[in-house]
């Protein structure tokens, strides 16, 4: 019980973000013609935060599913980079290892970077709860949003701005807490460059691809700048 209580206390700062954005996604999904069952499937299996909101407009505008899948992969590929510092730690958790890797988010990553475990708690159990509880909270919020969308009928225009607001919040949070500026600068430069070269409709995938390559090449330098992350590997 101590492990669970401690994990709940740690995730409180991100709970309202998950609830409100998840509900917004569910309502938008319902407005696009998909019911609460689809909200559950998206929330539980895709678990891509604001990318799920972007996904709705892509689906309704006729973008091929393979293109949406590729975009989602590249946008969430930053989690691969985040998880490098926790691989050895998660491996010790046995069967939970794949789940810990797949449920890494910007918010849980930030929590793990700053958490201080009391002596009386089991570190592995706390880590598992920090992965599990936000995942379940997000899934439930998506379902509630879809159900509310079926009950409450009002003009949904503008609610998709929650995706933009979410991205801005994550960006500011990572700029202030992430020890290296290289990922942000690489993303900004590649996005601006390909936007100028390819235009608004075609710049995203090349920009994400170049950013990922830059991060892989400069991984050691980024990890060195992050400093404290070396201690958790």
C-alpha cells in the first residue's frame, strides 16, 4: 500500500493534464463518428497523448493509415531516446519490462528523472505504478470523453486547440527540465528547414526523420549534458 500511495502522490501533478486532454480526445473522436469502444482501443493501445487528437483530423481528412502510423512512430520516437537511460533498470523488472518501455511518456519520464525513493518503498513496484496509473487514467478519460460527446451536443469548434496547447506545454516543460538543448534545437532547425523546402503539407516526416538521426548520432553528447541521467542506467 505504501508503494501505491507514494506513486499516486508522484503522479498528481500530471493527473489533471491526462484527464482534460483525454476527455477532449474522446469528445472529438465521438464527434468524428467513433464511439466509446474506439476511444478505449485508442487510449489503451495507441496511448499517444496529443498525437491522438491530431490523428482524428488526419483520419477524417483522408490521410492513409500507414502515413498516420509512420507519423505517430516518429513523433513518439523521442520516447526511445528517453528510455535509453532506464533500459537496464527496466530489464530487472522481468515480464514488466516491455510494458515499462511502451508506456514511457514525457510526463512519466520527467517524474522518474526527479523522483527520490524513500527507504520504505519498493522501487520497482513504485516505477510500475507510475507507468500503470497514468495509462489507465488516460484510457478512462478517453472513454469518458467519448461518452460525454454522445450525451452533450454542442459546437466542438476550437476544442482541437487542446492539442496545440498540450504540445506547447510539453515543449516548455522539456526545455526547462531537460539537461540538453540539442533535441529541441535539432527539431526546430529541421522543422523550419523542411517547411521552407517542402511546404506545410510535406515537411513533417522528413523533419522528424532528420531529428531522430541527429539524436542517434549525438546520443553520447546529449547524455553527457544531461549529467544526472547516467546514474539511473
